[in-house]
C-alpha cells in the first residue's frame, strides 16, 4: 500500500524537481473577483502593508513624524465663495485648513498603511496620475516616519477599503466599472 506524501514531502519533491521560476513561462493570471473590495484588495496588497499603530513606539512617532501636506491649491479648492474673499482672507483660511489638516493627520485609530515596493512611493506622491492632492481628495493623509511613507485615514466605523481605496484605484484606472 502506497502512502500519501506529507505536505512537507510534496514541497520537497516540487522544490527539488527542477522548477526554475526564472525560466518558467507562466499562464495569464486572471481573477473572477467582481466586488470592489475584492479587486481593490489585490492592488492594496501589492502596494501597501497594514501596520497596527500599536507596533510603533508612539512617543517617538509623534515627536518625529512629518506630515506631507497637499498644495495650497487643494486647500483653496475647499473654500466656498473664495472669489469673494481678499487675498489675506484666503491666506488666513488656508492656514486654518492646514492646522486642521495637521490635527486630523495625527488622529490614529488602529492602523497606518505603509507604501511598499520599488517606485511605488514616487508613483503615489509625485506621479503623473497621483500626488498628495489626489490622495487628500480621497481622504488620505500622508505621513513620513523613519524613511517610510504611510497613509493615514482618520476615521473608523466604515469600510476604508470601499470608501477610500476602491475610489482611488478606480480613479487611477486600475479598476474598470461596467457601463
């Protein structure tokens, strides 16, 4: 009677059987996922790591974190009736909005989203399709700490994947919507 190979034996047989991922031609990868969260999760896992805020040394974090602010154009776009205001009033309102932004950026609820991967940080912060203004428009606050870049969403009690990442990835053209 032939016994079944254990999982370890199967892995060893595969690993020692000449498989070379560098020279192997792979089949096209497709997903049958059709939910927004499911599709967005694929892109999310490629570009981000979820970091529980509790893992960071919080005193050091708050002392050394740097906030990447959106441009003044972004803040001006939030001001109703800006055309009726003087330049000084606009400047004061932009400063007030920046102070509000700073405070919101440092509201930590559970996790931060660390941008990962070669070239990914440049794509999201200074790319042709995405930058700090675009991220802000979709509710993300950009933080830099210890040579890492994080996105923070100062909110809870709803699906951050749906309300923020699905919207961002659809805007970037990665997720296609049926018409």
